[in-house]
């Protein structure tokens, strides 16, 4: 069977290990549930060269996981986007999504660009993005 982008999406493997570090008092990890990917998100991601795309909910956090050609040399790297409808995701939510979906062996970073490269729109005010560091970028972290 041919794997046509946007039509074949196996269930994403979720890492079940212990999330490292401390947690804020009262934090309770919510179930991570894979949901149907909206067609407009599929179209946007696959038009830009994504090789994989999945959408999740974790409590009121909305998460998108993609494998995309980005950064220097347009290398394939994992990209995790996490948002909440009316607040910033907490650090516990961000790191839980990162480790559950990226596993323990990947290095990811939240990039804060130069002011002139900063992109933000009102509809995405509570969105945080993490990018996989690849090759030499990940050494020493």
C-alpha cells in the first residue's frame, strides 16, 4: 500500500518513562490523546515538506507533532507545537509533551528569535514551539 502524505498516519509511539525534573505543586499529568488532524493543518504542513504529522490533546493543551525540513540545510527535525486556548502552557505541560512524544534520547530547544524575526499573531498568542537539535547542534546538551 502506498503511503500518501496526509493519508497514512500510524498511531504515534508515546514514551512511558518518568518525566525528569521537579513539578509544580498540584501538577497532575493529563492523558495524552491523539486526535484527528484537521485537513487545513495537514495541507499546510505537507505543502512545506513535512514527513509526519499528528495532533494531540492533553487536558486543555493542544499539541502538534511534525517531522519537518527546517533550520540550516533544511534537515528533517521533529517540531512540537503546544498551546492552550486562553493561557500559556505551563512548564510541566511543555516538558511532559516533549518527553512523551520525543522520548528520552532526543534534544529539543525552544528558540527565541531576534526581534526582527519574531512572528506572532493574536490567534496564536499562547503557542510555544520546540525544535529537535540535530547532529552537532545537540552535542554537549
